[in-house]
């Protein structure tokens, strides 16, 4: 993570179509150098609780997250969570890591982390942001969603060129 420059914040504002709020840092930059995930404060400047620690800003990635959601990826992932105890445990660990990291900044008194964690998949935008910010191996379903984005033309531009392939991640998550 890097401290945001004024230029970064201007780019993020253009990406979002509004001024960013509560940005603590740039948690992930795309291979082409653009800010794509911001780390946000647990409380916005006006005091409003904001439990989403990692927020996806890159329009290519947000469009891909929406495409995956429309294609039923969330439903399929949630079904796998109920059928696969090992996957559910890894997803719960991602939730606990996210919560601990956010609480280190400022506890909100809630165990809500976003994205549906730890029991379901509700928002791929959050899972993709978390996976990109932390790198592969922390959030198994976020990792898969990033891998799908890579397969849909974003490898090497919005997604790291060396991100694991979806097929490989699925095999690991089902092992």
C-alpha cells in the first residue's frame, strides 16, 4: 500500500465520478500503473461508519465484477460454500483477517466486513478489491473472481499478468 498522491486522488475521483472519501492509501495499482483499489478509513470524515476497508475503483474491474454478478457467479460461489467445509473455512479466515486489519485502524463494533463474508457471497466488487489488495492466497473466492477477470481480457492491464489461472484456483479450492 502507498500513500495516495493528489494525482492518485484525482484519478480515483474520475474513476468513481465523485470525490473519494476516507482514502487512507492506494492498496493496489494495476500493471498499467493506475490506482484500482483504495484502502478506506472505517469511519468517513463525517463520522459515518464505512466497513468496506478495500474499495474497488478501476472501471474495468468494476464492470467485470458487475458482469460476473449478472452471470450468476455469486450464487454458484455461495452454493459451494455450503457444500465445501474447507472452502468455507478459508473464506471465514479471509473474513477474520479483513476484520482484524480494519479493527487495527479503528474498531466499528461490528463483525460485518462486506462482500457477504463469511457465510455467503454478496458483492464481488468487495471480494475482488480484497484479493487484489492482499494478493493471491488470502481470499479464495476473491482470487477466483480476479482470475475470471483475467480470463476476460484484463490480464496484464487491470490484473497482474502472473495472477493464478481460474482453473488452477478452482482445483486448489476443491482439493
